[in-house]
C-alpha cells in the first residue's frame, strides 16, 4: 500500500487522532501515540472516546470533520465498515478495521494493522515464525479474523479455530481458504474435554480476560504439549498466568499493541514511527523493564 498518496499530512496543522471502543478506559494507545507525536515534534493529540454500539453511527458523523485519523477497538471493528467510505481490500475481506484515515478529499479510509502487529509480536516475544506450523486460534472476532489472514499469508500448515459461535469460525475458515491451502478445523470450547493432540502455537483472541469476572476462554490443562501461548490482551490474564505455571512459553499482547500502533501511526503521519519510544512508553505504563 502506497501511504503517501493517502495521506493528508503534513500541512502543519494540529493532527487530531483518537480511539473509539467500549470499554476504552484500559487502552494504552493514547499514551503510546502521544509519546510518538511528541518525539517527532508533531503538534497533535490522541483522545480516547468511550462509544457504545448504539452511539457508533452518530459518533462517526461527528468525528468525520473533527478527527484526522483514529483507531477502532472492541466491539466496533466490524460494525464501523458500512460507516466508512473506502476500505482497504484485505480489511474488507476480514471484515475488520482498526485504523481509519481521513483522506485529503475527506473520505474516510479504513484498514487493519492487527495482523501485522501479531506477526511482529510473535517473532519478537516468542521467536515464533509461522511458516509450516499448526496454529490454534481461540476466538473468531475482528482480531481473530485479522490474525487468521496474517497467519494464512505467512504459510501456516494448519489452522484450528475454537469459538463459542461456530458460524463465525466458519466464516473465517471460508475466508482463509481464499488465501491459503492450509488445513482448517473448527471446534467449540465445549467439545474440548482432553488436551489437544497437536498445535505449535495457541493464540487467545477472545475478549475474555479483559474483565476480572470473566471465565477462562480455555482450560490451560488442555493446551497441546510444548506449544507457545500468545494472549492478545496486553496484561497478565488468568489464562496466561495458569499457562505459565504449567510451563508453557507465553507472551501477552503488548508487543502486538505496539506494532499495530506503529503501522497506524505511519499511515496517519507518513513518517517512520519512533518504535523504541513507543515501546518504552508502553513498558513504563505496565511497570516493565
Ligand atoms: P470482538 O468483539 O470482535 O470478538 C470477541 C471474541 O470473543 C469473539 O470470538 C467472541 O465469541 C468471544 N467472546 C466474547 N465473550 C465471550 C464469552 N462470554 N464466552 C466465549 N467467547 C466470548 O473482539 P476483537 O476480536 O476485536 O478483540 C478480541 C481481543 O483481542 C480483545 O481482548 C482485544 O482487546 C484484543 N486485541 C488486542 C490487540 C493488541 O494489539 N494486543 C489488537 C486487537 C485486539 P463469539 O464469536 O461467540 O461472540
């Protein structure tokens, strides 16, 4: 994707960015992007906005002229699509948008940077290269769709999707088949009553774990032997803690947050993102070294 022609910036005006979602209070995107703007000397702001599903349409109409670009998070990544003017091909196929750019002609363009963020995070944190591997995906929402597409394009050999609603998993499988000849399999959590017999990587891509009262998305007792475990949520969820205690190599989603943000930032500014500053900001916020 050629970024320069999409971009409205730089014209030296204040860059107005933000993120919409529900819940939004936990989001680290504002501090990460404001640190990046500051580091590059770009005058601008990045504002979190709590938006419920029934407010989405009116908020997009308002933000159309007020924001130059924004991120989209749970639960709006699919529902925002009909409210935008043009969608990047891959994002349309996965029915998920996490980044919106207002073009020079004021049309709203949507894309997804989640898949890019995931592949970079797997490499950085788990030293995991997807080529030829069997990946088990928990969840079939927007992030899972983006992950499935990125993994299919990175030549995995098999994809297993475990989701409460099998129809949503089937939609992803049908889409993956247009991208790759990898084997596919669908299961519901209730079908799993013993450890999975294979799987090199398990990716937790449900929203379970965001709230303290959430049940486990999957019992870590049933993880396949010697697999790596990646939880997209960027804190130490009970699922991740229990997997770690059982001796699995684990990673949370902080590095994915970083790299999906890096790509979004580059779309908005047409400049190379200050990755290390963005990473340090996130690590500092999470009390990590
Ligand atoms: P969606 O709302 O699109 O999808 C949510 C998924 O969680 C669906 O598969 C849904 O199942 C499942 N789910 C929700 N509640 C339950 C429940 N009670 N029991 C079983 N399954 C449930 O969310 P996203 O795909 O956008 O995001 C998923 C997670 O990934 C979030 O926690 C988000 O924060 C994280 N994420 C992290 C990123 C990062 O950069 N680190 C980037 C993107 C996302 P069903 O289909 O049956 O409804």
